[in-house]
C-alpha cells in the first residue's frame, strides 16, 4: 500500500503513485511533497487533485516527474 503517513501512496522504489487523502498534501492552496522517502511521481498519480491546488512546491529529492502525473490523461 505504501507510505500513507505523508498523504501520498509511495511504493518501495520511492515512486509516488497516488494519494491517501488530499487534505494532507495541500496546505493553503500549495501542493507539498515529502522531502524524503520518494524520488519520482508516476503518471496519473495526482490527477484527482482538482482545482484546490494553486501552487506546487517540488523538493530536490523529486528527480523524475512522469508525463501527465499531475493533470492526468485527457
């Protein structure tokens, strides 16, 4: 199932592949990522966030963001 303490689902390889409740990952309109324990964001992982996100802060540990990881498929 992954690390749900961060609000994200993170697999053993450190890839964020989904959400475990958007309340934990959005603060005052800012999408925040964990600063450790992950290095990638899988395609479609954050496609369900909707319009609650106004700004995205990506820490240096995130080194790979796959295509359509945030906006999802159209």
